[in-house]
C-alpha cells in the first residue's frame, strides 16, 4: 500500500512539474501564433538593392540583379512581399525587411481598445495559473518527502488536488481569452500588422500541453487520495468485523464458563444439603 501511494505521488509530482515548466516557457515566449504579413516592398536605394521597388526605371544599373523589381504602374506587379512574424502574450516580433534581424512591438499596444481588458485579464489568469501550480507542486513535494503520518499525507494530498484543479481551470480560461483577443486583433488591429496567413505556434502547444499535464496531475492526486481513503475504510471494516467476531466468541465463552460454574455451584449446594440432612436425621 505504501509503495503504491508513493508511486502515485511521484507520478503526480512529475506531471505537475512538467505543467509548471511548460506554462512558464509559454508565458515568456512569443510563438503562440505565427505566420506571414503582406507588406509593400521598400524603394531601392544605395543600401537596399534586393527585394525592393525600382521607381526610377533605370534598367541599365540593375539589369543583372534579378531581385530588383521594375514596378509596373498598369498592373502593380510584385509590389508586396511576405514577411514572417510570431506573437506571444507580451510581444509581437516581425522580420525586418530593411535590415537583418527582427523588430518587436508590444502586443498589448496592438490589441484593440475593446479587447485590452480581456487581454489583461488573460495575463492575470496566466500568472495565477503559474502561482497555483507552484503551490500544488510544493504541497505534493511535502506529501512525498516530509509527511510523517498517513493522515497528514492525506490532508496535504487533498489540498494539493484542490489547488491543482483550480490552476487548471484558470489556465484553460486564460488560454481561451488570449486566443479570442488574438483573433479580434487579426481583424481589427493596425493595418501594418494584420497577418495575411497565420497558425498556432509551439508556445500555444506548450500552453495546452501544460493544461493537460496539470489536469492529469490533479486526477492522479485525487485518485491517490480516494484509493487511500477506500483502503483505510476497508481495513477498518475488516478490523471492526474481526473485533466483533472475537467479542462474540469471548462473550459465548464467558457465558459458557459462568453457566458451568453455576451448575457446579448448584451441584455442590445440593450435595451439601444432602449431607446436612443425613447428619441431622436420627439413627
């Protein structure tokens, strides 16, 4: 029994730790959503000679460069390029088309004014989610390594299960609120940011993986608590049943003993009476 409880507790601690690591990583990274943005190509210049628009029509200077676009006013061919972007809770980073590297903007500033409250609520929920995971992890570690008695372990187990379930619910709400804010920002956000194509990134997968591990840890903890309580009740029932049977056996033995003693005393009293009668009768 003790070995099974320890294995279940160790499994719950491992799942909770994975949920904590996944949620923290997702919270601080910027790959919840990623895709491409359709932006106009910059004008060609001395420093920019590729992936640009040549408005001057000077074909002799750039006729050997295949990346220079000769703009056609009639058709508007090749006016746009697609740059990669990725977005998280805090920042949205985009490929810099004028220089190497990326440039990042605050996603809170990009969100529409009507959604800023929901976004901040999502941020607060994510923070509470991580904090409750830390509390649940601490209680599970106490139950696993420093529990002196089974009763204390059960109490810690119950509190850890409650905190883990609450953290999972908060995490689910936070993820859904952020997804809603991002979808609204795609439609109503700044025109120079709106994605042309987008999909969910690895940070988003980590966030929901964290939620899955969190709920698995809570189920494992509740299962451990329930099994321990059921085992204790079963053992108590067997003990009480055995005690009652033993008590009944002792009662029967006592009754039999007193009955035999009573019969012996009666027989001795009868013999004594007969002796008295014989001694008192005349010859």
